C-alpha cells in the first residue's frame, strides 16, 4: 500500500502443492496481511486474484490449510466461499498442530 509491503500470498499448483489434490487444484499455502493493514480489503483482493488465476488456468478447486484455533481466519475463508473438508497435522517445533483443510469450487 503506497509502496509499503502490506500483504503476501503464495499459491501452489500441480506437484508443488503440499497435499496432492491433483492437477485441477490450486493451494493457497500462505496468506498474510500485516496487522496495520488488516480490514482494508487486502485479503479479499488476494483471494479474488487466486480465483481469477485458477479460472485462467482452468482449475476446478482452491484449497488451503488454516490452524484449527485461528477462528478469525476461518470466518474470513468461509465468507470467501471455503468450506471445511478435512484436516492434516504438522509439527511446529516439538508441538503437533492441526490445520483444517478448507476448499472452494472455482466458478
């Protein structure tokens, strides 16, 4: 925003996905908005760009993992059309954590 990095998104397709959902899926692996820039529409802008790119690539699904205790992010993704479809675990340091898998159809 005005020359200041405010948000970041990393997407993966094909074999670059952290879970193999196939060649017709896109993963949003990272989506961060700095706290000073939250509630300004940047997350929505980035998600919409992911959908636009998925449509351009003729993909049918976008998926992501969100920490089971990150309720604000879960609500945001639900508002953007994502639904909880599963979960996977990961290790953070020595602590086992659970991410919800959320998916949305590309239309």
